[in-house]
C-alpha cells in the first residue's frame, strides 16, 4: 500500500514477467492508451505482457490495439492503469484481482491505494502522462504506436486540451509524442469529430429528458436502459452525452443519470469552478476529479433525482 517513485516503479516492472495489465471497466482513451502503451513498452524490453478489460473495447479504439500480439501465458504479475478504485475494474474482475495488484499507475487524487505499490501523480491530466514518464524512465524508445496510445489518453482526458486539468506539462508531453509520429489528425477526428448514427439517436433521446434546476444553475439529463435499445447505441456512447448539461449557458453543475439496472443508477457530475464534482459525488458515495466525478445510487429514478438535487443544492449554497 505504498506510494512509489518512477525509478522504483521501473525497477519493479524490470523484475516482473508474465504481466497482465488491467484497464478499468467501460474503458476510455486514457485507460486503454495507458494499458497498450505500457504493454508495447514491456514487450520492447522482452517481457511477456497483455492487456485485459472486463468490458468490450469500443471499435473506435481499434488503432490502439492494432498489430499487438496478445500472448497467452499464465499471468503472474498484475498491473492496473488509470484505476482509482479496485471496484472500477468491474464486478467480477474486482473480486478476482482484489489484493493481487502489484502496481497501479494512476492520476486520480481520489485513488484508494488498493494496490501493493501505487505510482500516482494527481497533477497529471491523464494516466498516459504518468505512463509516458514511466516508459522514459524504463529507457524504452517511444515509437509511433506508443506515441498514438499516449496522445489518445492525453487528448481524451483533457477534452482535446480544453479542460482545466490541462497543464503546460500536458502540452510538453503531447509535443514529445507528436515528434515520435502520433497521428493527431486521425486520433482527434476519431475521438471528437466522429459520431455514429446510433449515438446521434441516443443523444436526441437523452436531450429530450433535459431539465434545469436552481435558476438554471444546474442541468440534469437522464439515460434509461430502453434508450439503448431504441437507438442501437451502447453505454460506451454516453461519455460525450454526459458533457452536455455543463455546456449550457449559466449552468455551473451539470449531471447525467444513467440507469444501470432497474433500481441502480450511475450519476456523472461535471462542474465549473469553484464547484467541486468530487465533493458532490463523494457525498453520495462516489468520487473523481474536481471538474468531473461519478457515483452510483440505488433506488427509483425519483429517489435518485431527489438525492442528487439535494446534494447539488447544498453545494450551490456553500
Ligand atoms: Mn484518466
């Protein structure tokens, strides 16, 4: 349960072999970019490594996984990337790998320190920034494939360098991977400009549920299970939708409620400063970053909305 340095993390990885790298469930560009960049780097120094995730990897990330030989071997060492809490591995994986993670590489201030060793930089905009530095510490040459992975994590976790987590260092690392051939035109087009037709149908259904509260300072939209069927979209399509409420003029706290099971809802909160999304979600049993956080609540939709609005109201008054 120790926080360790880049040097120590590199040393640990050099001692390991047969390494299974775990991404969080409902994988995003950062966890996948981190996982596959690290996997490619470990293979470059002769290790057996592969990446695993409890959810299916969305097809738009296929360029990240392309051309990597997913070796079959008996995993001996387990490394997690971009995972703030063991539960985020997904229900079955969380149980299977509990107390087995030797190294966790992360950038969430809310990290629960579930791993034996944690390499954490909470000032990093993306876990991919941390992984980039670790790869450099390992002495591995960053090739185009690794550069594409790192750039993907950085651009997606910063909303293409627009979110306030973006730092000067974020841009420096982005420029380093550009020099190594990261295809920023293709990556940004795939991540930010390309929307499937099923996604557009889901966005339309979700927008129909949008409601404003507290004199327009809070906006909430809801995505119910039947909307996936109606639109043909998947849950992985909802990330961009969750960003919409905060985009409305005058909104300081935006939230989306996603139905997971009949009585289980995932809430995503996005805020403008000074409102703290991690604090709001923390009050409801979750966590995350100051501008983007999440939690899960059990109950009917009405109960969930009540609890969310009560918590938002308390934070707006602070
Ligand atoms: Mn991340």
